[in-house]
């Protein structure tokens, strides 16, 4: 059952991708420098780290667009 659903979803994605007017792939990368914000008695600290993202987009008409985005952030906020 699960394989059938996956196969149907894959077929729909491929069919919609080929019927789109325009397609785009965007890749982005960024770097967060570590910093520390001091308050009255506490502080916030952000570790240094990078950010990587990729987006897939399809334009079907002037008013219809579909986009899938994945972002990965490796920096952490410490309180």
C-alpha cells in the first residue's frame, strides 16, 4: 500500500514538473558569525555556523506556483 501511494505521488510530481511553464532551482549558502548579547542578569549566545538551502519551483500559470524548500542551519542559540 505504501509503495503504491509513493508511486502515485512520484507520478504526479513528474507529470506536474513537465507541464509547468517554467522551472527553477535556487541554491543558497550563508555563514553566521558567533556573538553574545548581554542583558541585566542573563545573556544570549549564538554559535558560529553555516546555513545551506535548496529550492525547487514550478510556475504553472500567472497565478499558480509550487515550491519545495529545504534549509539546514547548524548554528545554535544558547540562553
